[in-house]
């Protein structure tokens, strides 16, 4: 008898109400609607040439093919700089920016969160204030800095401007603020110096924030066109967004190379998509702990 009552109670708890059904259907429809641009992007890159100009346009390719990617490699193979060189530059610059930017931002946030020094509050306010500056307002001073440092036409011209990451510093600080001071004090009493505390306690406990920072830094670095256009004159040092921009800027009223442009657009999107799929759980955890929504 008792087991029957318990079963009925569990059935009532697990029962989905009408409002929950409607909410589930609405959210499912919204999710499908938000997936449509991604489906169109994949479908466009896999369409044969004659399907790219069908009217009305279709989301999915009727006869999927990899000819657009093959044409992309053939078109650039005979040119001075092949597309693989642009991809290689983008990967190198993105990885170095992630590594250096994450280390600098986390160390800055650790100092602001767990140490006391003169001007700490003003320094953090200045970092928050820098969030309000549009990139165009600092373009000329940034160019003079890059020029005076003598790093024009080097990989550092790509990396150095991308290391100013106030959003990432704020993200790490919000996460480190939640860590108990007693844990750090216990490590110091056992003889650990500040560097060891940072490496063995702060970084392992901040892995969700590190994953989020990796995604955000990779997106900004992988999609960055500004550094190739302003600081790099050597074509062999430019990245993939610059190649995409030069390829697609003259195609507005042209039918040539539309398939190649669709393939390049997919190449720009796929790394961001894969990185987010692998780290989405960590990102959600970071948002929950840092209060960012």
C-alpha cells in the first residue's frame, strides 16, 4: 500500500503539465530557428555551383559535394601565398594569444582579487573603464605603439594588440573572488610561494574560467582582420580573415568564386563551433559562478 502511494506521488512529480509542454515546444522551435544560419552555412559550402544561384534559395544541398573546397585549394595553389599559409598564420597567432593572454589576465586578476596594494581600486576601475572604449578610438595610438616597438610585419603585431583583455580580467577576478582566502593561507603556511599558489591552487580551481577565456580569446583572435590590414605588409604573415575579406569584397555583383567564398566562410566558422562544443559545460559553469549572464 505504501509503495503504491509512493509510486503515485512520484508519478505526479514526474508528470509534465500543459504549460511545460507549451514552453518546451516554444523553446524547441526557437532553438531550431537559431540553428538555421548554421545549417545554411554548411549547406551553402557543400552546394555544387549551379545550386548556389537557385531561386528561391535552399538551406540544404540537393547534391552535396566537396568541389568548393577542392577549388579553394586549386585556386590558391598557384598563387604566391596559398590559403594554407593564411590558415597556418591564424592558428599560430590564435594559440599564442590564448596562451599569453590567459596567463597575463589570470595573474592580473589574482593580484586584484587576493592581494592588497596601493591604488588597487583605481586600477580595477580603470580596467572596467577601458571596456567602454571603442576599438576605433585607440587605433592611432595603438599603431604608434606597434611602430615604435619595431614589431610591424611580425607575428607580435598580431598578438600584442590582442593581449589587452579587460573582459577576461574581469571574468577571472569574479571567479577568483569566490575562492576562500583560508585555502590560500593554508598553502602559504606550508611553505608555498605566490607563484606556486597561483599554479597549484588558483589555476586548477579556475579551469571553467580558463575554458571560457580560451573561447573568447580564440574568437576575437581568429576573426581579427584589423591587425593584418594595419600592421602587416608582408602577405605571407597575414591571417585567414584578411584573405576572406579580399576574396569576398569584389563578389557582391559577381558569380565567380561564390562557391569558394562559401567554403572559406565555413572554414572561418568551424573552429569556433568545435571549440565551443568541447567547452560549453565549462562556459555555463563560469557564467553561473561569476554572475555573468
